[in-house]
C-alpha cells in the first residue's frame, strides 16, 4: 500500500511530497527463454529481497513476503517517475526502462494469475486501489487511466485530514481483499500533517496492492500422521517442530549444495518450491548461495520420483519496512522531499506541488496445513501425511525439512513467484 503527500513550498525552493505505504538478480542469474521477461524480473527482485532481509541485523527467524505484491505496488509509482528517481527504482526493482512495455506485461501477467481463480479449490486475487485527496493538487488523468487500465485499480475520493475515518475505510478494504487475514495496515499517525509556516506537507494519495492465494494440495495429507519431531538449528541445538509427512511421487532434483522439491497444488497451475540445504546452515548462508539461475536449473532438472517428505506445519505473520530495505538497496531520491520525481502523477502548477514517498509497509501472512495453502499479501501453508506405498525401483528419496529451508509459491504457466520466505526456528512459529 502506498500513500503520497503533497508539499507546497516557496517558488525559490525545490520540494516534493509523498507518503508511500505498501502492503505489501543474483549475479549468476541465467536467461531462460521459457520464463517471460516480467516473471524473470519479479523473481530476481524476490531473490534480492530475501537475501537483504536475511543479511539484516534483525533478520527474522521465520519470514514470509509477497514480492508479487511489492513489485506491483512499486510499479504504480515507477510508471510516474522520472530522472534519478526512475533510474534508482529500475536498478533495484529490476523494472525495464520501457514503461509502456512494463504496463502491458503486468496487464498480461495479472490476467494469467487470476485465470486460475476460476478453477476448483483455487482462489487467487490481485487487487489494487487508489485513495485520493485533491485538496491541494489534482491528479493527472493520464496517470489515473494507466493505473486503472493496467492494475484494474478502484478509485476513491477521501479526506486524509479525517484520519480515523480514512484508516477505517482503507483497512476495511484491505481486510475484505485478504479475506480478513490482514485487518490493519495503516494507522492515524500515518496521516499526520507535516506542514509548517510557508510549507504545506500533507498526505495526498494512498495506493494499495493486496494479493490473496488459497489452494488445496494435489493430494490431501492425513492429519493423523502429523507429529512432533526434532528440528536442527545451525548452533547444533534442536527444537521441537510439528512435522507433516507423506511419501509421494513428486518433482525432485538436487545439486552439490541443496535439495529441491516441487509440491503441486490441485490442477497443477501453482506449486510450492522448497529449497533445503544438504547441511544444517543458517538462512543467511543459504540465501548467499541461492540465485535465480540455480533455481532455474533445479526446476529444469527435476524429475518425478518417490520422495519421503517431512515438512513443518506453520503459520507466520510478518511486516517488512520496505522503505528502509529499498533505501539500503539503493533507492534514495524517491524518499527525498527535495529530489523525488513523481511529477507525472499530478497536474503541475508553477511553484506549487511535488510528490515524494514517505514510507512503505508490506504486511504478510501464511498458514501451512494438511489440506493446502492460504496466503494473503504473502502466505503459505503445507501439510503432509505418513505412510509410504509399495517400494519402487528406486528407493524413496529423503526430503526431510528438519533444518532451516526456503519456500516459494510459484505460478507455473508464467513461472512467476507470488510468495516466498523461510523457516529457521520452529519454536517461534504459530502452530
């Protein structure tokens, strides 16, 4: 979700206003002709976000985010950016220079992703909205048309001076689009006035992106098989984890460092990828060796075989301060009220208003259980059953996620990542 501020300043100064609240390539990345360019860009952005989050001082023990939501949300700003602001966003978020191409690619991708919503036991939605206060400046018709045409955004006129009421409306919309899984993202403090004598600095626009996903597994898992088992930590300690189990024929591959497992959802349009290091290492170490090229190779080399699977049952709620992450990754001018260039969003008046981004939030939730996966803005759920079938020619490959691992929910036709995260300490999970 994004909120922009208007700022009016003396003609002799440069100024801009904007508040952004968001709900949300590896160096060895390879170009795979089977992956659309827009999906490759989103997936490289995903890898960068995960690595940065894992490298941070306060890296969470367990994490989930929706790079799809963040990418779509930031794209709503990028298409109106110029100069250094546009260049920094393109470099960090992997946006193409050709903004018309980006708009068309996102339109096509959104249609593809939501096509599966028509299928049995799959619920996928990507919703966008704009909340506009034109007290101080008028928004460009061209910008609004692009947002509606590409992102299918709903438009709302609102007065941010009525802070409590504004929060109520926006949070209610978010809750509705995420099926109640994310109920609060903005607070009245987000709409505080920053004006001072001679300078108007007020919220002007909120843009929101919400992603929701719910699907059953291709085969259900027996709840009676779920049990507590040891989960190994990098410091040689162990924690108890509620583990799910099954022995099934699934796409599997490996290299010298990691094992890869694909767990399809019903109808096969979506899958969960699980990446498990062969040794017990930290998430920071795992994200250091993972890149999009490696994932492409693991997926390409996967073949179906019988796999004995153990996977934790878990629920995670996360909030990522995207502004600080992007700032550390190289986005500077977008948050600078003297340098930001999003002028294409508004109808300019000489010496009047400009716009800058003040904050970005990303709220995510995931629930992994025996029947399938549910995700809102960022969520994943997994469950397994015990009991293997008759022996095959090859003995079952062991895929026991009993130490830190990464997961992703992927749309198979576009190969685009919807949600991603990791588990490194089951003691801090909601189970």
